C-alpha cells in the first residue's frame, strides 16, 4: 500500500482509526516526503521553533514487583540498584525548585510501584500540590491506579499521569508477564475519567521489529483520546536485565521516521524525546525536531540512567534557533537530591 501523497496544504483530520498497513506505508515512503508531511502537520498545531522542557525525579526507587525485562528497578533482577523508601516531601520540593530554576516547565515524579498504597498516595498528593504551587505542571508515574486513586490525584492538582504501553500488543508478552497490556489500558481509562491528561508512549530498541514499533504507535493513535504527551524512549543499557540479550539500537533514520509517524498520527500530541538521548548525536536530535518532536527531559539523570547535561541542551537548541524555558533559566545553587533510574519505568 502506498502512502497517500500530501503536499502539506490539505487539512488532515485527527483520526482514531489508523491501520497497520497505513503505518507501514508511511514508514516506507520517501524520507523527504515523510518529513515534509510531518512538518506540515506539526506547524498546523505547534510552534515549530519551541520545545517543551521537563524534569524527572525518582521519588521511590527499586524493589518493584513487576518483571519488566528492560528495567533496572525490578526486584526480579540483580542490577546492583539499591531500593529506597519514598523521598521526604521537603527534598522533592527542593529538587523541583532547582528544576524550575534550571528551565523545566513540568516536574515529573516516578515511584517504582506496581500500584500505590493509599498511605503512600497521601504523601504523593502532598508533593503534587506543593509542586503545583511552584507554578509548574505536574506529572507522576506510580503504576496501576484505581478510579478513586486517580480522582485523589486530580484533586491534588495533578496535570499528567505517565503510564506507558511500552511496545506492541504482539511483543508485549516477551517483555512483561506480571502486568497485562489491558491492565495498562484500564489505568489510562481511569486517569482520563478523572480528568487528568495522559502521558503514554513506549520504548524502542529492546529487540522488537519495525512492525512492533509501528504497532505501538497505531495502538496509541487509536485510543479514544490521543495522549497529550507521547514519550519515545530509546532503551538504556542496564546490566542484569533480560533485554540485554535481545537489545538492538535502532538505525537513526528509523528513529526519525517513527517520530514523524507519531506526529502525523497524533497531530495534537506533544512528542517527547525521552530516555536514550545520550546515544543521539546533535544531528539526529535536530532531525527528530524537524520530524515533529517538541519535548525533552532536561537534567543529568533520568531516574537511574544518564541524560545530556542541561548546558549541552541549551547550546544545541540555541544553535537550532529553538526556544524553550531554558532561555529564562537562572543559575542553580545547592546540591541536587539523589537521582535514580530509568525513565523507561511506568
């Protein structure tokens, strides 16, 4: 099936009925045509010269009962990561203040749980309210939620809930066995019903094929409402986890194609370059911005894996003429709170 020609002038409707064949046709289309179409869609819905900046903190690290084969925080694998208790609210707020000063507009808090206990949720809700009070957008990823828990988070001021589908329905069972894909979709529905925006994407480079990557995007694009944020993670190397045996980093052009397809299929969603940017050259990041990516995580660490330093991000965006909150950042003082692992959790 050939991709339908598009000169960038036609108004493409927001759709929820994409097929795998259409996704594959987009992927197979000439690269310049694909990027032209993605850029036209991007300009219709976003400022093409602006990138959203977010910061991520692990507020509870390790000891997770899930067996996600990519994750350093799973209790099933010996990754050398020491489990921690839930951080004190004061330390979380101090970290959020430094993140805001460094240029982050959104502050994301991640806890390595299958699902939060109500007494832990009490503390998380207090953190959410306090971060909201700083004038930042708030996001958490805590595992599966009940409807009541989602409502409590909304009342605390939560803007976004991150809960990734990770990969295609076909490949999912090779990566995770302790939580079904339907479990994840059910949590997304509860978050939506509570009036919270959704942050949902996946991971590439775990050994899945192109068809699986496209299947993940089709799954997201055909949800009743598109996620407001779509993080695309490159798998970060983690010792001791099963994905080490299957992982294969995607070709850079392949990654840019996926970003472009995400932009076309979910035109009003923010597409974030998340974990794995340390493996990306400046040129590849620039190509992904051209393809429609318009969000990044800033800071030296994402949960437990490395991330490009803030100054390098500011320098690259400056060279590209892309504006962000980094333009208004001020010098940061004080020591950061201990940062832990991997944005790939959720």
